[in-house]
């Protein structure tokens, strides 16, 4: 691909560059930058790097526009629910290549990275939990599936990278005794896709370590604490109290499948989220109480 922006002329005589940056291409396609980047990653849009920046041919972008690639995310595409059982089978079998092929198929079918997470990965995790609770799979099967899922999230995570200025730091983690790290891993990517820098501490974080991390970071705009079992509610409350005692006044959100809004509020949380979309909505709507 040519590395020069050779101009062509329109009727007025004004030169028009024959190449576009990927950001310009996304605007022309009327899609999110990450969707345009996915087109490049999946071979749908040819691109090359110039001075560290992706550039594409205007003609290639125009061809995508004519084929309807500028359809808004999710429109004209299925939600891919039929792929969930297939993905679960691959996860339980420990088949990472097979599971990744499902992910690629979903993305290639027009799903955004966020739709992949919320319409395929999260339902797959829910189905795995249901099968385990019903005795359909063993603890070993569940652990195997979760391990492969972490690998998928690690590979899909870069699709959420977004150029531009950071909207601040969000610290996510689970309190001491909470052994599930997947909820914060998924939420972290969704928040990154919306412009936040996310520090994901994962599962079973000692209270002192959690507080110390938040204290050391500049411009923390919110803290998110994940709870998947009701038994961990008290520990989440101790963490909220410790953050306040340390003089940290940014919004603290507590959420997850193991806690309801009333309980979260009673623990001193500023807000409750049942999942990543609700957490993002809280961050979008709620003005920062204070900065770290």
C-alpha cells in the first residue's frame, strides 16, 4: 500500500487525499474507531502503518460504505444467542482454538466487542454456572472453562483500546475471600472501551492492599467492588469503610450477582450495579464526588 497521501481532485479542483487515517475512516463509515480497527484486524479493510498510525485507501472505505458497512453497531445482525451453547461446549472441553473461532465468527458477523462480551461471553458464563449447579459438569470442568474464558478475554481485550484523552482511572477488584475475578476482567474492558484507564486488581484482594493501591494512584474517579456471593458482603462493607477512613472520597460502587442495591447502599456504597453495563451507566451519569 502506498505510504503517501496522493491527492485526487473533485469538481471544484480541491485536492482530496487518497488515503485516510483509521479515525477518519471510522467517521466516514459512521462506526466506532474500534469497529474500524476490527475491520482491519479481520481483513475486511486493508491498512498499513505510517509513522505509527494506521492509514487506509479512501477507495477501500468507500467500497465498505457502498456495501453497508456503515450500519450502526448491532443493526442488521443477530445477537448470536445460538453461538452460546457452542462456545460453552468448547470452553468445557478446554478447546481454546475452537472457542476463539466462535469469537472470531461472532465479530466477523458484525458484533461489536461490547456485544461479544454482553451477548455471548457473559451468557456463556451464566450457562456454565447453571450446568455446574445442576450437576451437568464437574468442578474441574467449570475451572477448565473459566481458564479458557480468561484466555479469550485476554485476546479480545485489545479491541477495546480507544484513542484520545483518558477520562480518569477506575480501580476494580473483589474483596478478601471473593474468589471470582472474571466479573472485573469483563467490566474492565468495557470501561476501557469508553475511555477510562482501568486498574483491575482481580479477586481476593486484602483490604489494606486495595486501599494502598487507590491512595497511590493519581486521578482516581471511581472504585468498583465486585461481589458474586452473599457471604462476601460483610468483607465488601469493611473495604468500603476502610476506603472512607483513608480519606478517599471518590464514588465507590459495589455490585455483582451476590449483592442487591439495598445491601450495597447499607454498606456505604454510592451506587450499585448488577453488571458492567450498569456500572458504566453509573459512571456516565454520576458526577465525581471527589478526586483522589
